[in-house]
C-alpha cells in the first residue's frame, strides 16, 4: 500500500501449467486500507504452439484480454472479441497466486505514505453526511 500511495511502479506476475506472465499494474485501487487491487492493460491474446521441436507463440485472432488481481488472492479476467465488440469469455471470480513487484528508488527518502484521501480534508464532514 505504501508503494501505491507513494506512486512507485508496480507489476504483477502469475502463471499456470507451462506459462508465466508479468504485466504492469496499470490501474491500482486500495480498498479500506487493507487490500490492493490492480487491472492490467488489455492485450491481444496469445496462443503458444508446439510443432515438433519448435515453439511458437501467435496472436489469437479477434481476442483482447485483461485481468484484475488483488493482494488477497482474488483474480478475474475478461476476453472480448474486438471485431464484434462483444464479451467472449472470463468474468469468473477465483483465487490464484499472484506475485507483486515494486520498483523502489535506489536512494529512497523517508517519506510517510499517507492515504490519498484523509478525513481531515475540508469536505470530509459534508461527504460523510451524504454517504450515510
């Protein structure tokens, strides 16, 4: 959470079977100061193919894919057919291992990572009343 609040670059990694993926955490959310969730940018799907001794990886035609992952192990993905502009897969909630990577500066200063919103803000009381 401190890394997110301080704006440090974050990546996530995950895998299954014989494939491992690493992607930049493109959109990060801290929920109730307890968990971090991220979305990765949509990518064109890939399809590994083994022909004899040769390994190739090709684009999946008509397939965009994205993922949300959380520090609590939650993840979900979504695939869209970009020719038809329609959902073609994913959206299943599941729990799977995700590794989180943070690039901390080499000469890090002592900086307090405070929440990006704080109840000391001038509008806090007004917001609190409308939220309840």
